């Protein structure tokens, strides 16, 4: 099982790699398509998505950590509609403000994780097709998912 320290480490990797990849974008690079993105997003939209997801993640963690065993924390939510709404909410940001929103939202998560009770992190739950302790789902959604998007936005086939 993912440990609290591993989750924090993973979130730090997301920040480091996200900023590294973004820092290489010139003014015309933000609108380039992101590789491997099934939603058809460009690089800018990918980072809008990541920043927004990290911002709502504290509530997401609360839902996962407090869900009844076997209950899907997704709760019938249309994830595609949510993602479209989240991206649209960030698209007005300048590239510099988007980079800052990305960094700040993940740093807040890094600060939050040590305060989450162990029983909440270990809570067995579901999120769509993902099933397991809340900390494992957080690792999948916030670390692995983010890294895949970051590398896809950077032009790597790993995304």
C-alpha cells in the first residue's frame, strides 16, 4: 500500500515535473495538442485540468475517506462534464498565473496530507473503476494520472 510519505513524494514529483515541462513552453507552444489525450486537450487545457483537480482534491479525499465500503465515491458524477467545467474555469488565466495555480494547488495538497487521519487514508472505497484504500486511489488520480498528462503535454509518448 502507498504510504503517506510516498504520496507526498509523488505530489512533489508532479510539481517538479509539471513546472519543468511547462517552463520549456514558448508563447506558441501552449496551444499545441497534448499527446495521448483522449479529450483532445491542448497543453494549456491539460494544465488547467491538473490545477483544478488539485484544487478540488481536498473534498475528493474527504469523499473517499468517508465513503461506506463498496460505495462508489464518484456517485454517478459525469466526470467528462466535470472536467470540461474545471478546464473552462481556468482557461482565462495567463500562462504565468496558470503555472502558479498549478504549483500552489499541489503544494496545498502536500501540506494537507500529513493532517489526514490514517483511518481516512486507509478507508476501502471505489472511484469509478478504481478500488482500494483511499490513499491508493489518491495516488492513482493525483500522482500517476497527473504525471501521464504532464508527459503527454510535454510531447512524450509516455502520456
